[in-house]
């Protein structure tokens, strides 16, 4: 491989202390992890599968409010510019073809 044309991708993996159904707390943790990833020169930040609503939501995953609040938090993080210049992978429940 030609090292002159090689590109490097520095990845930040995050294991956050998220609380079940505490969207405000979880959002602040996510934002802090993005800031740290950017400061460390990362180009990709990936978080756990349910970092936005938190683990242990049990029956709350059957409620659309959980999904809707997750989308709201994701939208706020993007709109506030925290994901500018870094690719981010967020974990949250998503309904596909739900009735």
C-alpha cells in the first residue's frame, strides 16, 4: 500500500454511564464524549447501542414516547453542531415499518 496516499481514521469508542429514561443526563454525557473525541483528533465516534434512552427501559421500549424522545435528543445534538467535522454513531430504538 502506498503510504503517501494512505488515510488514517482515529476512532473513539465510548462506554458511557447512562441512566434509564434520563434523556437530559444521557444527552450531556454524549455531548461530552463527542467533545473529547474531537479534542483527541478522532474522525469517528461510536457509542453503545442504547446510549440515548439508556439501558433497562424494559416496557418503556413499547411506548412511542421513548422512541420520540430519542429522536428529539438526536436532533438536538445534530442541530447544536456537536457532530460537525466528526462522524458519530448513536444508539437508540428505531421502529421500522411500525403500524
